[in-house]
């Protein structure tokens, strides 16, 4: 049986996928379109796999966007570390 959180997340991602993709694309301007989709899919996978462990999600949009923002920050930090390493 699907949890209430899983239902809410499925509905939100189904309805808002394009908006999420635009949001990620605007936050990472030097990324390819594929990277935006990868970020959204990474976040979706983590949220769906842990949906039963969360307290009831009342503000699904806020929850998802905050999770995506955190993932973007992680990606940017990783890119910064990789860019700053000099290999001779």
C-alpha cells in the first residue's frame, strides 16, 4: 500500500516536472539540459525511497524545492572542488 507521502510526491512530480526542470536550469546556468534532469531524478529517487520514514509532508512543494536546492548546492560544491584541482 502506498503511503500518503508517496502519493503526494507522485502527484507533485507528475504535475510540476517541467517547472522543476526550469528551476534547476536557472540555478545552474552552465549546465546541460541533461544535468537538470539528473538532479531532479536524484532528488526524486531519494525522496521516494525515504517517503515512509518522513513525518507527514504538509507542504510538498516547499519540501521538494528545498531538497532540489540542497542537491544543486552539493553539485556546485563538487564542481568547484574538481575545477580547483590542478593536475600536471
